[in-house]
C-alpha cells in the first residue's frame, strides 16, 4: 500500500497509534462515494489532500457504514510526472491528523500533553527536594519555579481536555442531527412519486 505510514496512524492494523479506531487499509487512495446525507452534514474545513483524512474521520465519528472495494493499482505511465510533493503533502496530512485528533479526541490529546508536562515537572523537582532534605536549602529557585509552572500547566491541560471533550460530544451530536435530518438514500424518489 503506498500510503501505509499515514494509514497506520488511523487504523487498528499495527501502527504507532489507534487514534480513530478505523479499519481502512488505505485512506489516501481511491474514489469516494457519498450519500446526500453525508455531504450535507460534512463541514469542509480544508483543501487539498487533507480533505480525504477529514472525510474519513467524519464518517468514523458519526459511526457511518464505510466499505472498501479493492481496485487494481497501476504504475504511472512513463513520461508523466506527479504533482505531489512527498514531504510537503505528507507533512500537511500529518498536521491535519494531529489537528483532527486534538479536536475530535481532546481529552486524550490534552491528557497526554498533561502527562508529559507533569513528568517533566517531577523530573526537575526531584533534585530540588533531595537537596532540600539533605541541606535544608533550595539553591535553584528558577528550576523550582519552572517545575511549579509546568505542573500548573499540566493540570490546566487536563482540565481543558475535560471541558473540550464535553464540547466535542455536543458538536458530534449536532453533526449527527444534521446527518439524520437529511432523507436517507432512496427516500427522495418515494416522496416525489
């Protein structure tokens, strides 16, 4: 699969994360077919290849039926050139995935950030406490202030994740309502006939 590294960040197949619990084998290749309901409920926020990632995440967040149909994959004809830039386009897609993860899974994202900040704070604070208990003084005041600030940021990050998780649930319900307000496929003809 040509897009395996990007796909692995969003699938249940072996990979670095299981961010969106999908079962896609390749999210960046192939054609897409959408119902009118899906199109009317989809908020277009990006341009270029990032939209493929957004389409996939939108379908997964609404728990819609998604299917893949295997198609043959052929090499590019000789003499033709690709308009793609591997690094630039790959970086844009990676940034989109991180942004979507932040907006669709804020509790996990900000909790992970909080854990990193808290761990850094504790690592910086241990030598300060050891020195204090051995000598009764705190010789590195700037480090103590930095450690305290990092722990405060860690706490704020987790709280922000909790608040944003509630907001995301409401936004997800709004998207689902927008989806369900549209007539299901085939209903348009029954209403007209």
